[in-house]
């Protein structure tokens, strides 16, 4: 298995029967494609098809999702959406958005205090759709265009 940065874990499927065996480190992990939540600190064995793979996101991660799936070099801020995974009490998640040259053009943070999550953007941008994963629940919100902060309550 491989860590892609410190937030994503991908495991290879090396068996002909499409079974993958992988270890998830301590913490809460969410499958990127299905939203299934698994506890870390143990081994798993699952079967995958051609449309899936073991790809998990670590808790306390704010993940940027691009809008263009046809090419790797485009304006990453255009059509940007975010996914916030299992943000724990008192924790802050940070997501840096680069341009095509790798220069950071925006930094977005999410901080949880009790049942509220506060988002802050370094640069105002167009509207951003956000999915918030809490346990097996997914809540959606929108950070309005030209806002540099937004809150969601009652999580």
C-alpha cells in the first residue's frame, strides 16, 4: 500500500480474484469513491471491480476536487469543490490550491469547535461546493462567491 501525501492511502490489487489486502493506520478512514467509513489500526480484505480500488482518506483532511477530468493542466480554482473528512473536535484541516506551475494561489482552512465548522479562505473566489463527511453522514453546503469565510452548524 502507498500513502499519497499524508491524507490518501491507496492499496494495490495484486490478485487475479480482485481481492485486496491492506492495513489502515490508526484513525478514521473514508473510502474516497463509496464514502464507506473504516476504523484504522487493523487489516482489511475486500474485493473490488474495474470501477473501484482501495483508496481511503484520513480523518481531519480537507481535500480539493477538480472539475476537469480530461487534462492535468487547467485552472484548478475553476469549478473547485471541497470534501472535509471526519474533522474531529478542536482540529484544523488545511488545503492549499496551486496553479499549474505549483505556486499556491489559495489556502483554505476548516476548524471544528463543538458542532460548528468554520471555513476561511485566503483569497475570495467563485462559489465552492463542500461535502462534509461526519461518520457515515454527508452534509453539503456552499461557500458563496466572494466570501472569505463561512460556517456550518449543528453537526
